[in-house]
């Protein structure tokens, strides 16, 4: 079994190959391209693509027109104006398999407002997560940015967001910089957690990620938001909103 770094590189290479508008690349094509850099056979490539939902016959085809982002950089002026989400693979060494981490990040504060870590992430899982977030934060009017992953373009997910009055924005193909805030968080997680640990089990990985997200939200200072924590930025904005509402009500 390849080590974690090589495994991730192979998976990233496959994703880049098939991340095109008119993708018709199967596992045999992916094998041909991977052999330029790695010693690998088509059976291993097939299993890798099957496990990560990358085979052509496993793709969920979108219905309806998608709204793509107009501006590469998001300029948020308050919490819960812009959210972004994405899925990251986390290798669990002790089980010799991959798990999936989905995080929802508030752009203005950089706070991770919710997340899930599972062996697979289906449409219903996304909808249940959104229901939970909506219960605590009220998503009406929020703009939610994501890439073109099969879960995000799924008809049921898009309908749920539309019915919840959430404006879903899709990044353009092969432009991760259009979802840079969640990509930056995943880079931090990779550097400060995943590369430093060989997880023995799913439960160890989940517990470590949970502790890190708490640390990230409540203790880790961010230069981009004025050397405060995401939670401090969030609390300051909420206090400001409350003060403004009180002043208006006293007029």
C-alpha cells in the first residue's frame, strides 16, 4: 500500500484528469496517465476511483442550470453572508482506508460553523447537515459557494438550498482558487494535523479533528482577520449587530 502522500498525489492526479466539462475519461485512461509518474496497474486505479466515486458510471449528473461565480475573491461584510464548503480526504493508517471530511466555513470570520467526518458522504448527509446549520444559524439569504463535486450538484441538494432561500454558487472547473477560503483551511489541517499523525482508527481521527477545529476556532490567531481568532471575530460582529439593533429600536 502506498504511503499517504503518494496515495493523495495519485488521487489528485485522477481528479485533475476528469475535472473537465466534457469528461469521458475512465480508469484505463487514468491508468495510462498515472504510469507516467507511478508504478501502478489498472486494477488498483479502478479500485481507487471506485472507492472515491470517480468512475464515469458513478457520476451524478446535474439537472438544471448552475450559477457560476462572477468574482474570484469573496468580499464578506458580516457573518453568515457568505459560506463555503468542500470535502477533504483523510487517510486512516490503521484501517488502510480513506474517510471524508466536510466543513462549512463562514468567510467573514473564517469560523468553521459545522462539519462531518464519515466513511462516505451522500446527498442525504449534506441535506441533514444543512438542516442542522439552518436550525442554529438561519440560512435564509446566505450565499453558499462550492465546487462541482457530485454531491454539490445533486438535484436533491440543490432543491433543498433553493427552497431554503440559499443562493448556491459553483466555482469554475479546475479553479480551486475560487473557493480559496475553505481550501486554505484544508491546507492548514493538512499541515498541522494530517501530516503529523498516523491515525490508528476512524475514532482517533475524528477525535483529533474535533479538537483541532475547536483550537482553530477558539485559539488560533488569523492574520487575515486582524490577529484574532475566528470565534473572537464572530463574537465582535454579533455584539456590533446587537448594538445597532438596540440603537435603531431607541430612535
